[in-house]
C-alpha cells in the first residue's frame, strides 16, 4: 500500500476532491479499504459532532481513534472484508 502518500494540503478544493485524487494514488486492490475507511471515519466524526451538539459531550482524539479502531474491527467481524487489509498491515494508531 502507498498510504503514506495520502496527505492533505491546499491543492485540494474540498474533501471530495481529496478523496477522488487520493483514491487514484492507491492500487486497485486497496481502494475498497480506502473507501471503507473514509466512510467509517466520516461516520465517527458525524457521531462526535452530534454528541457535541445535542449532548454537550466532547471526546479526546485518542477516544475517537479507539472508537474508530473498535468500529472497524466490528465491521470486519461482521464479514465486511474490505477493511481486512487495514488490520493486517497497520501499526498501532493509539
């Protein structure tokens, strides 16, 4: 995987532009994992925003990273194989 090349800088007009261009940098076999991680992280951020807005609860970044890792693990256990490469080659994020 060439995940280290997926950086965000001012050359991207918005998040969708970054996703489209970043996805093309990856090998085809890794794109399903990338797409799944984008959806997963977006879902975690959305839920955190709702907690801020409606429950007045704010999480630490380490808590969000742990939640993302646990949610991804649950997706894999449920049979969502696109995220399997994330677990087989990643280093600890927390």
